[in-house]
């Protein structure tokens, strides 16, 4: 049985989200249909808000609603240490683990020649520009996949000639795993046990 036009449209739109198939999209659509008008309007407003208000931090390239972001604006954080991560979710994961008091730089991806992603597609140039502002250590916290390791090695080769120490987070994060899904203790130990690369 075909869905009514507005339901079919919502199912199609929700099915575009990662990890959401047509069945899940249909369940979500009917959940939204059963929700109050206020709840549905609140969800729609949140989606519009995220598209209108979220932008890149001019310092670290993380996603933020103010510039500079909260972390870059925090004078209590060590500006000489920058933790380089692939995605904004990785910042959240490391912050949740606690213990790290430096700043971040978000690349918005990792090198993947097979997918056509090179250094020019990442926020590497912004990182190199930041290196002139008193950074003494760059912690490379990309995932320990082949692409993550290649990205870490590439960046270390760029920052070392600038007199900046390049370290790599310690093992403990599973090979092929994503930082976003690692537990707090593993991430905290990985940051504490970082090594020269």
C-alpha cells in the first residue's frame, strides 16, 4: 500500500540519512506523525537551526554556533598543544574522556586516494597556518586505520620542519575502529600514552 504524499516524502527524506533504511524511515515518519504538533515543529526548527547557525570555527575548524568556538575561546586551555582529529565527533569523544586540556584542529576527513580525497580536500592548510602561532606539539589523533595512519604521517612530515613536536595517540583504540565509538578509559589512555611519529 502506498503512503500518502506527505508521508512518502518524509520517508524518502529520512531514508537519505546514514544508517536509515526505508523501514526505519517509515517507523520514524509514523512516530513524527503521532507526535504533538509542537514536538514536530520543534524537530523541524532544530533542523533549520543547525543549517542556519552552525559554521566552522575560524581557529580550529570545528563546528560551532559562535566564533571562535568555546574551546578556542577558553583561556584555561593550553594553546601550545593542538590535537588533530578527523571529524567534529572526535572532539566530542576526547572531551568526554576528560584529561586533555589543549586545543583542537578538525580536518573534516582523512586522506583517501582511492576515494579521491587528498590534502587539498582537508583542513591541512589551516593547520599549517596555525603552526606559526606558538604551537609546540601537534597530537595526531586520527583513527588507526590505514587512511588515518597515512594522514598522521603526512601531517607529521609537514609540521616537523617547523620545529613542532608531532606525537601520535597510543594504541588502545582498536585498529580499524573509530574514535567516536571508543570508551572513555581507552581514549584517555591513548592520549596519555601518545608517542613520537
